[in-house]
C-alpha cells in the first residue's frame, strides 16, 4: 500500500485527507501517482505548484521511484512563519 | 528546542527557558514574535482570524532541521522555536523564535535565519478568514528570495 496525504487547499479541493492506494506499476513514481490520482480527482489541477514529500522528506525529483509502504504527501507551497 | 502547539504562549516564560537568571555566559538574547495581522492590501474585507494547518511528523522534523542548521552556522547557546496551529484570532501570536548567544551578532543572525527558513521550509499553511471571504495565503516570492541569500 501507498499512503497518500493531502494538505491545505489541495485537501479542500479534493475533499479528502488521505487514502491508501495499492502498490502497482501505475504508481511506480511520484509523477505516475499524481497522474493516477488525476483520473479520479481532476481538481488536482486547481492547485498550482504542488509540492510532494515522500516519507516526510520534500522531494523535488518527481521521477523518484516509490516503494510499497511509502507515505506520499501532496500540498501547496508552504506559507508558514 | 522546537514545539508545535494549538494554545498561545507566554513570551517571558519561554525566554526564561533559554536564559535562566543564573546563566552568566549569555551576553545576548534575540526574540522574534510573529502575529496575526489584518489584510494589508484588501480594502474590501477585514481579517478576523486565521487557520494554520501543518503536517504532523514532517513539520517537527523540518523545525529541528532548521534549528540544527542555525546551530552549525552560528555559535549560539540555545534556541526556542514555537509555532502555533489551528484557529488564531487577529493580534494572536503565531510564532516565537528566541536565540541566546555570547554576543549579539550571532543571536541576531541565527534568529533571522530561523524565521526566514520557517517561511519556506516548515510545512505550515495559512488560511486567512475575513468577514466576507476566506482564502489560503499565497506564497510571498520575497520570502524565497530572502532564503536564497543565506
């Protein structure tokens, strides 16, 4: 399984906090995973400059391979402080 | 030390944690406190509150990493970072960064470094809630430009 989390505006647009996706070839990388998610959640495109974290580390290279058991988070750019 | 909490904090008691009265090597203490303020440019609405969301687990790690980076760069004694989440009202404090050092330069620079990186590297998201509308805060490009200068 891959655990997928959404935050802030993305969470609101998708109306979902998290979901589990079976680990398979269609979700082998971050780029694949977001394409896969887009089939069901077209609203993903309402949020610009989406960032991704794998196992709670920010990942800039979306071609990074995912592994079974990974936690992947998608969120808008950070606005803390 | 870093802390993420819903409740407010007392600046004086948080400062005492890193500057006990019996600690005589500390020559400088710098504190930064960020507050919820009214909209700057929006003449059509008045801000009433703010909601702050974070990523439990990742956000704590990011704060610890920022503190460690500052400690590697400057000779500081201690650091106290608190960032709030949840619903905050106008004028509420959002964030505290307090740094102690032997001398002021290290304390000032480390404090500014930490708050600058909090803006870009710690996963928090702010939503501004006004009388008529609410919206997620947009990224301020200046924050990213500032971080790139360190």
